[in-house]
């Protein structure tokens, strides 16, 4: 019997909590669980706001200048001294035209291709498709991502693709990946896109001699 009373009681509390007093307008402030007199540090924490004064520092300013010798680590124009290689960081030649081929500082090996395959699968395949043919899942919902097997992409300089990955393509749903792929990863993705293209147009004659036997070729 006691259980029945208890359950009824809790149900009543639950119902009132969920539906009771709805729409009631309160004129007094709500109960303060952490009143300032009991928890002085909670509501008024000691801090400096931007561009205010501080008696603590000799120059009287709360904002502190950067220590001497700080090097910006972002990818903005200020970071240019760190980004001395325009091919690697912008996909461009010194004369600002799009560079062909891959930056000389990168080693294009199996590990690099595998990295490119992973990044491509994560970031590009939903739109451009696992085969690079533009038939990713979004194409079923009316979006038209580029098909990398079109001739114009075979001819496109690697640097131009790099530029698209970095900045996205204007007025399309092609976004910028500058915040998700560091420059070396963007190049790895391009290497993988090149491999996808090659895989479609390649013939048995392209297989190097040392792999011919394992593929059953003469
Ligand atoms: C949200 C979908 C989406 C994702 C994700 C996406 N793209 Fe795109 N991409 C597009 C669309 C849409 C276009 C524009 C097609 C057009 O111009 O007709 C495009 C165009 C391109 C182009 C061609 C630009 C040109 O010069 O015409 C390249 C290269 C490209 N994407 C590479 C990539 C790579 C590499 C990734 C992964 C890092 C990627 N895209 C991820 C949607 C996407």
C-alpha cells in the first residue's frame, strides 16, 4: 500500500513539475542557487576585458604586447616567412601561375598515397564519389560535384586543384578545406585524385614489369 502512495505522490510531483505553473509570469527574481554573498567569486570574477586599464602593468594597459621573437603559426599572410615555398603552400610558381607537379619537398610514396586515400575518403568522397566520378551520395540529392575523369581535370595543373581545395570554388557548394587539411595533406589528396584518374584510363601496358606476373600478365 505504501508503494502505491509513494508512486502516486511522485507522479503528482512529476505532473506538476512538467505541466504546472506553465505560462505563469513571475515578477520577482528567481531563487539564486549561488548567491553572490555566499559565493563571491561566481558572478563577479576578477578578469580584464579587452582594451581596459590595469594598474598591475607598468604601461597601465591590460592588453599585453606579444613577446619579442614570437612567430605567428597560422596560415595567414603574416606567416609568409614560414611559408617560403609558394608551390607547397599556394600551389603556385614564383610568377603566381599555377604550378604543375608536386612540391619537391614532399616524398610521394605508398605512405603518402595512403594518407591521401584516407583524407579523400573522409572529406571528398561524399560529394565527388569514391571513384572521383562526381557520383557521391550528395549527387542523389541534386548536387553536381565535379567529375575528375573529365579531360579538363586531367589537364589541370596540380596547383590549381590545390587552390580549389584551399579556397573552395566560388558560387558552388565546394567548400574550403584549409582548416581541415594541412598543405601536405592537400597534396596527398591530389596524388590520390591523380591515381583515381590514372586507374580509369590506364591499360595493361602501364603495369611495370615487376608486377606483371602477380597480376597474371605476360
Ligand atoms: C559538399 C560537397 C563537396 C565536397 C565535400 C567536396 N567538393 Fe569539390 N566540388 C563540389 C562542387 C559542387 C563542385 C563544383 C562543380 C562545378 O563547378 O560544376 C566542386 C568542384 C571541385 C573541383 C573543380 C574545381 C574547378 O576548377 O572547376 C575540384 C578540383 C574539387 N572540387 C576537389 C575537391 C576535393 C579534393 C575535395 C576533398 C578535399 C572536395 N572537392 C570536396 C562539391 C564538393
